[in-house]
C-alpha cells in the first residue's frame, strides 16, 4: 500500500508510527508492536501484517520480521467500532491557565486522564469534552482529544492539553523531542544512595502481569527510560525526592524507584504499600498504617511543567503546591522524627 493510499484511508483506519530504539534487540515485529499498543491483540497485529498494512522503512513486512535498531515502523489498523459513546460530563477541573491554543490543568488524584476499557466515564477527557464542547477538536469522537501526555490515575499534578490541531501537533513534537521540562515530587521508602543521581533501565510491560511495568536493565525489552532525582529531605524511614524525567514511559518514576528498592510510599502496584523501613514496635506500625489511610495512593505529584507555547514560541512555566494528602504525610513524618530525637 502506497503512502497516498494510506492517506486516502485515514477515516477508515487508525495509524501508528514507531521508531525502534538504538539498543533494541531483534524480536518479532508482531511482538514488538503488541508491547507498545494498548488494547490491541496480537492476532489483530498479525492480520494487519498479512494484509500488507505493516511497513518497515516504507516496505510491507510479515509478522515474523525481526525489528532492527533504527527501523521506522508504520502500522495501519482497521478502526475498531467504538464500544460506547463518549459522553461530555460536567465534572469540575482545576484550570490554572488557558488561552486560545492550550489549557493547563492541575489534576486531582483519582481521576483517570483518558477513556479506556472499563473507564469511559468520569475521566479528564469527559470533563474537557464538556468544557470545550464548541471546539472542533473535542467533538470528533476521538478517545484522546488534545492530549499530548498523561499521568496515572492516582498521581496528581500538572498537564497541558491542546485546544486545536496546530497546538496538538506542535506540543506533541516537543514531548517527542524532549524539549519540555517536567518535575515531580515523590515520597519514597528509605533514602536513595547516592542522594542525587540517575536511574536508567528500559521500561516495558511486566512479563507476568501486563497491567504493570518492569525494568529490563540490559535493554532486552521495553523502551529506553531515564529518570534524574535528588533527595530534598531525609526523614529517616522515608525521603522526599524531586524527579526530572528525560523520557516519559508508563509508570516510569514508580517502576524506576521500585527497581532501586526505594518504592514510592503506599504504591500498591510496586510494593510501597508494605512497611519497608523502621521498627517492629506496634506504635510505629500503627503510625505507618494511619499514614497509608491519609494517603491512599502512591505518593507522587507532577509539580511543574515548562514548554514553548505552540503559537507564540514563548517559554511557559507552571508550578503547583503539593496536594493536601502528601503535605499532611510529610508533616506527620517530620513530627514523628522530631519526637524521637527529642
């Protein structure tokens, strides 16, 4: 299928493009694509390859083709019928900046960013579709209108959303080129050593549980991922860490810190919901359990974001306060440590 034919069928097909990382090992292309696309079966990918709809460097390949570093992969899939209509919902959202091209929101923990299987209602996208119901970009029926990045359901913090196609494309390129600047605050178990450093390791779907991620240290699977961090406060059993992402993989901070054995406080998917540091005294154990109740989620907040405005080119910077649940936990641990030292 030629590029022109692909263009003619955009309304009937969904189109995806991947650039294979320099350190990628040789694996079957159907397996490679399957690990990078949510809600798509391997059979569906193989059928696309058999139909000539998977191209590598602009040439059709079969499902058993072995990917090579530097390959450019394009896949065109029949657009599956939508299982449910996306409903605009009048849900409050915390908008901290808005103009004709972008909107910046401070998302609360507990809100899913975009609709997916099992979460078609109550998402940030449902709220945006209501808020921007008169904008063409939000009335197309797309699952992710305006989204150029995302944060996990139980992570709070700052997101930028495009309001038109020009802004969407230009912002997407900034995130792809890594010219944005994102900083997170996390509470982790223990104190990382060194106190300032970099965590590297390919991040991909866990081989036993595809709902979570894992680190592949030697790059055998997954995508290249880099997280920079520095400890900004040592509270003995836990520490407050500032993280700067160089890449933006799913669950990147959470899985990277779990990998170095300092999981995020109360992260139930990566082991942080266990009492990993401290004493066995009943009083201490109860104190930690009370903290888990106050912060019933992973202790992670997307604190700041900087990017170039997609139209004016001006560098914009947005910062946010820590949410009350995380600040409350920090205050309680400070008080606990202080009482033990007095």
